[in-house]
C-alpha cells in the first residue's frame, strides 16, 4: 500500500464530510481531527472555544489509481459553502472554516486551480468570493479527534450532518482532468 496518499479537508462540522469521503470509491480510510492551531493535542472542547485556531478536518487516505486528488477536490467544493467564512449553516466559529492542507506541490496547484474553476461557476450563480484557506500541511500537526467523533455518523446514522451547500455543481469536465 505504498501508493496510498493523504489529503486534509475542512468543510465545517467534520462528521458529514467524513461520511461523504468514506463513501467515495478509492478512499481507503478516513479519520477526523484538528489542524492549524497553536495547541498540542487539543480536545474538542478546547477547539470549540475558538482560542486554539484549529479547524475541524477530515484526513482522507486514498488510492490515486482509483480516485484522483482532483476528484476529491470536486467533492470538497460542493459538499459545503466555501464562500461562508468560519460558518456552515448553524455551525459558527473558526473551527468550522473551509480549509485545505496540501501534502505536495501538486496538491497545492490542483487545489488553487480547482478553486478558480469553481469560483467561475459560483460567480455565474451569484455567489461571493471563495474564502477557503489553502496551505501546506508540512510542519502542521494533525491531531486525531476523540474516539466518539470517529465515524460518528456510522454509529449514529440519524446524527447531525450540517453541510450547507451552494447547490452549485462542480463542472464534470474539470473533475477528472
């Protein structure tokens, strides 16, 4: 399994995002956690305080022979509202920001390229500017969330799945390029 790659996405509450990714063909595993903050090994309560600077993220391990990073990005852009700053629906706070942490220059380039493509589609639909933060995961720790958060919606199928979305599709022609 040396060919597997990692990706990190924050779309607001991590429960619904994790489910969407674990249901994606070619994704071999997912976990939820925290990235981007100043505190080591933060707890959920500390992250929710807004004082640590962490975002809720999904760590996605995938097989690029089955699903491309670009396909994961296409899913990322439409599963939430990337024009909403530190908020998704009723979830408000810095931990609910739209973020991508890239693990290579190639991932970074594709993240920015697909952001531009999606911004063009959103512009035509009357949406504002994408506020997604895109930065390198190099030197940024990923702290797994508490066990009760992992695969939360598998354990609680009717649980809270806040995913505000624009309802605007990512152009299929660019999703597999």
